[in-house]
């Protein structure tokens, strides 16, 4: 019995230890992505000074929202170190100690979009509602430290 339950327990713990980052919205509009990315950048500018802050992305930005966010952050004056898959060439390089870690979770639930931005140990969250061709904040930014 113990031999059967041990692999299952390890699998469950491994699933809990990983945090899924990225865009989980199946079909989102490019204009909405640009608007939300600009809103996030303005909030980060209010909290972290541009031109002296570097963000190290914790996951690849392979979706249109991630691309819009990276572009908006760079336009806002931030240095961005994009996530790269580890390889034998990069394994010899030391890990980045400069900058702050940055990740995001963009999802949709019950007609609302929710964006959670993780900066080091800080969490910023905001909901957005969409109506026809526009997307608007559905509340204030919530910051957890």
C-alpha cells in the first residue's frame, strides 16, 4: 500500500509546488491586451521607479498579452530580462541577481478578466470588464505584500 501511495503523493506535491504563469484566456482582443498592458505599466511606474528597475521575467511570454506587456514596460523605461529556457550553454552562467522577479497570471472567470502581477514577494491584482469593443477596470488595484 505504501509503495503505491508514495508516487501519487510525490506527484501531488510537485503539482502544488509549481505556479502556473501566463495567459489563460483562450481568445482575447489585441486592443484589450494593449489597454491592460498600459494600465499595468502605469501602476508599476507608481510603485517602482523606471530607469533604475530591472524586471526578470519568470516565464516565457509566448502570447499576445505577454508581448504587449513587455513592449509597454520597455516603453515605460524598464529594463526587461526575458525568460530563457535553461540549456547547457546557459547553465554555466550565474543566475541574475540584479533586478526584481516578474510574473503574471491573466485569466477570465464569470465574464470578468483578472490580472495578477507578481513582483518579487508582492502581488498586484485587478479585475477588468469588457463591453462590446472596450475593456475597463472593474475595481481598484489590490496589493498584497
